[in-house]
């Protein structure tokens, strides 16, 4: 700018120098917004105004700009894109477990919960009247209705859901207690459990036979013979007498039994004699014996056989009880196939537990008392064993085992004299005299006793084990 004297005011005033004079004088007029970065000069063509949008993302925009080399204006101007920074969006925090969220029970879930509670109350009333079948049916319907609206357990869940889950567990325990009372009273029909007595015994027998075949494949003939004996005995108990017009399933089972008996004869001829048949002393150290472990220089007292037996019994009964509880939960959820498999696995494990411990114990009566005591605590396993018609018995050969009630043929009542006859007497199987001929077979239940024994027919050997257990007192 140029200062010019104003005579009217008597003061100097600023006056713009014309552009032509500025060019002659070599004066350059710089732009108002200039930022120098090294040799480059950035000149913003227009002022950038960005609208601020709250709580939403702003898409990046291309802002036109120019830059020139050497600071000259209008020479070599090139447009270059500039990216606008996106505005940060404030994300709302997730609702914490302590905050009040949406209602846990929707309007359509509340009637379903009330319906489940009503069904359980009706089941209690039916149980008080002694109508156990109806009571269990009502309990199942109510528990299933409540389970459908109960979410899976998670950390920090509301107290209402936790209380509802505890009520469901209480109802399950009440239903199990009603099942126990119904079984003790003999009022539990076949519709309560998915497994009938005959089907259960057949499945256990078939499973034992298949395990015996697997042991035969690896050369463990003595163990295979033991499993074969038990499996065939279960199948014999579950097979009714031959009758006209019987079901095809029973006839097919009888044909399979004939094949199993033939395999059992061949296996008995090849299997070595049992270790305890000659009465030899066991080489196992007695109670309180000291052994020297290979990794220690100090003697360690080993567990007594009774302590090992107690520990094994508790562990295996606990595993069987876990199988039964899982099966019970699956059955309540409507998963019938998975529950059926769990029931079968648990019962088969229980049968093998009794067989294994019964073949090694020194006192079968004491072991039977301990098994009964364990079953008193395993209520789910005890109820299923009772409903399946199984019982822990001392077998005629002195060992402990599990037996099921003999099946009755179709069309015959439980009080029929023909139904009470042993199932093995009417089965058209070949003679079993070749199985273990060196061992004296036990006397069947239908034989006469006392002096009439000499006039009885030739004995039919039982499928039970025919060797005595090794007792520590013999050594």
C-alpha cells in the first residue's frame, strides 16, 4: 500500500497501489492462506467447510486443491485430491449384567411357564393319591414346558432365571423319588421307561457276546469265554418258551442263540483252564505287604485288596450313575435315541462291574452288601436296575453276578404254570454237555431235591461260570 497526504483532513491515508505499478515495481501479492513446506507452496483455492454429523460415519470426500512450484500464481496449477478425516462415532456401550435389560419372560412365555408349574402341581396331587404313572407323566410335561423357555446357564444371569433352574432341578429330584416309590410298589408300567425288561436283557447279552468276540480276535480266550457265558445267560433269561404263533423277532433271537451256543462250545474247547480251578495259591502279596518301587529308595505300603476293591467299586458305580443321570436328562429333553444309548451303556457297565469284582473278591456276601450300599446312594442307577428286572445275586458257582427275570411267552400271564417253567427247558438247542465237562454243573431250580435227585434226568449245564473264586484264606 502507498501513503498519500490528504489536504482536507491534514492526515496521511493508505491507498492501494495499482496492479500495473506493482508489476513495474516488482511487488508480489501473496495469497491469504499460504503454507510453505520446503520448496513447494500449497495454495487453497477455496475455504473448506465440513459439516459435522454426530453419531454417524462420514464418508471420505475429495476436496479440490492446487499446488504450484516456486510460489508462482496461475502457472502450472494442478488439482490434487485431499482426504477429509472421518468424524469419530461414539458407539453405545453394551448393557452390563447389572443393568435392567428387556423382560426375561415375554408375554407368550409367561403362560407356558405357568402351564409347566400347573402340570407339576397336578403331578404332586396324583402322587399323593397313589397314581404314580399319571404323576410321572404330569411331571415330565411340566418340566419339559419349563425347560423350553429357560436359557442355557451363563455367568451373571438374572436371579429369576437361576431360581427357575433350581426349581426345575427340584422337580426332577421329586420325579425320581416318585419313580422309586412306584417301582417299590410295583405300580410302574412299561410306559414309564423306554426299556422293557426283555429288551434290556437282550441288549446287554448281545453287547457281552460282541465283546467276547472281540476278545477272541486278540487271543484272550479266557476272558472271552467269561463274557460269552454271561451274554448267553442274559439272552436265555430274556427269551420266552417256544410257542405257536410267536413273533418273528423271538424266532430270530432263538436262531442267534443257537449260533452263540455253537461258538461257545468251540471256545470252551480251546480256552485254557481257569487259573483258580486247581486251587493254587495266588502270588499277590497279602494285606500290608511292603513293596519297593523302582523309582524310590524307600518302601511304600501298598493298598490292601479290600481298599482297592472299595475304591474300584465307588469309582465304577459313580460312572454308571453319571450315565444314568445323563440319560434321564436326555429323555426329559425328548432325545429318545441318545437317552436309550446312555441307558444301555450305563446298565452294561454296571453288569460288567459286578462281574469283574465278583470274580476277584474273597467274600462275595460282603461285596454284595457293599454294592447294595452304593446303590442306596446312586438313586438313578438303582431305579433303572429295578425297573429292568435285574438283581445282584450269588450264583450257584459261588460268584457274584447280575441276573434278570426270565421272560414269559406271549399270551401267557405271569401266574401261568407254563410261564413259570424255566425258559431253557423248552428251547430246542443242542446239548451243552461239552462245555466245561470237568466242572460239575449246578442243579437247576426245577429239579427235585433230596432223595429224588437220583431219579432226575441228566443235568443241563447252566451258562453261569463254573469255577470257584480264589480266596486268600486258602494260601
